[in-house]
C-alpha cells in the first residue's frame, strides 16, 4: 500500500435531520493498530460503514489503499466485523462454517475450500481460542463466543484492512484474544482499526466538605431559689 491505508477527508454523514459525522478527516498508515474511542451514539459505527462503503457520505471522500471502498471490497482488501450480526442462530451451520465464510472471496467458482483455506480457518479459530468449539452449531455458543467466531471470520478473510466495531464488548478480559500481543495483527502490513465505546465518566470533582455545625451556647438556667424578702 502506498500512502495511507485509510484516507478520510472531510466526511460528513446525515441521517435526515441527525448529523452523525461532521467534517471528519483521518489517515491511518499501513501496519498500524488504531483505536477509535467514543461514547455510544458518537458516530463510530457510521464512520466504519462509511469506510466500507455501506453508507455514502453526504460530503467528503474515503480512500482505501488509494481506491474507492467498492474497489477495495472487490479486491478483498477490507474486512469488517460489525457490532452485531443479523443471523438466524438456529440455522445448521458450525462455527467452522461461519469462519470459512471469510474465505469465500478466495474460493473461486466452485466454492470448494482448498488446503490453504482450511489452514487459514484453523489459524483464525486458534487466535480467538475457539478450536475446541469449531464443530459446534453457531447458535449453541454463548454471546461472547459468537462474537469471537465472527472476529475469527474477519481474521480468516486475510484482508489488508480489518475493521472491528466493538468486537469484544461483553467478553471476559481473560477470554479476549486482543490480550495477546499481535494476535489479530500478525502481518506487518495489516491495518487493524478498532472501535470501543466508553461510558460517561463519574463526577469525580472534589466537593467542599459541609461547614461544621456550631451548637448554640447553652442558655443560663434560671435559679430555683426564691429571692428572700
């Protein structure tokens, strides 16, 4: 890739009256792991959809490896793992089948996996620690395991640009493959662009202590002795 792997210039996106992105510019160099951090509703997913071409910007340009998002998809240069998948979880496909879907652009007309495709799937499953569950039906997995399966699908695609939209939200820290250095970025020229949501920060401002309570001085007690005449 010459120049930036991802080049975004002045991108603006509106959903009717809602301004989702306003004049966004960004360049991500090849071989970088980049995190996009923001609160829910701040436009992270919209930016990713603009990068992949799923959303057309109202203004601005997006280039992937010097070409359009559509050209990058046709060449298999970009992989995308969205926040959620619209999937029939009862459909009889295994975890391995789901991950193999990431190889479909490389299977040719017959759509028959070759040894290289099976090896890429096995490697992707190992990276997300799902090898032991490879033959289980996808709907039988837990929510976190399902997310890891779709991350493995993105890895198996072996694209030069991999976009991950909050891929490990809700997954226990010890199960996150991102905790192993380089687990999702094994090739030196691959770009990994990850979005992460943040929660509103608690109000940590130092509060002044309440003023001390000062008790009123006691009133002098009236003498019980009678005054002598």
